[in-house]
C-alpha cells in the first residue's frame, strides 16, 4: 500500500497493491431514520380499517414496534330529553378487538384499548397517553355532500394528533401485500 499526498485537494491518495485489493468491508448495520416503538391503530371494524391494520402489522414487523389496537365507542343521544346511550355494546367492541389481535403474528407485541367518547378526541388522547410514535388510520374517502354531512374523523385526527399519521385509503394502490401475496386487488 502506498500513501501519497494529493496536490489539489490537500488530501491523501491510497494506492493498493495486487495483494491488498480485498479489504474487508466494515459490517456496521445501517440505522433506520425512523425509530418506531409504538403504533396506534384506530379501528371501527370496517374493511377499510382492517386494511390499515395490515399496514400497521407490516410497519411493526419492519421496525420491531408494538401495536396498540384502539376502538372508540361513541355514545349517541337518543332524544334531547334523554341521556346518551351506547349504540354498540362495549363488550362487543372488546371481543372484536381481541379477535383482530389474534390475527397478528405472535412475534409482535400488541395490546387492545377501548375508549368511550368522541373518536377524534379519544384517538388523539390515546396517542398521547400511550406515547405513540405513529398513528395508522383508514379513511373511506367520502367526497362532496357525504363528507360534509359525515365529516372526516381521519382529517381531524391528522390536525390534532400529537404524532405523525399515516392514512390508508380504501380504494388506492397498496404497497403492502394482502392475504394472497399480491399488492393489488385479488383476482
């Protein structure tokens, strides 16, 4: 090996001989730019929210993150004179969350959380309470009058979340393989 100064760059030039051309590469593992430890996945049990769970599982596997499955039971007032009542039973929500949790690979750490209240408020609060690094949430992509009347919980979560939010759209191209192994619609 010969080391000579370079005239133009004030550096050095290293010239290897024929026996020295095979210097072992340093095997330093590349560190990810993202450090995801906890991923919050709000679920309303629609097909679209289950698609968001598929994305969350892929992210959790890649980053070794914990998944937190969240369902919010929203009380609705029956009539103005009556107190709010729950349209769905809280136990039904817990059963469905546990059923989805059983579908998550056993190599991942996961937990379930059930909250009662306004979804936007409860999702943002849960992300804060659990110290979530990412929220993966679905959107149905309503437009026009449907969006105006239904509102967009996802859009409001994006504006109020204490961490980044990944939105999974119902009818868009997938980059996570689905159950048949392809990343498009199954045939």
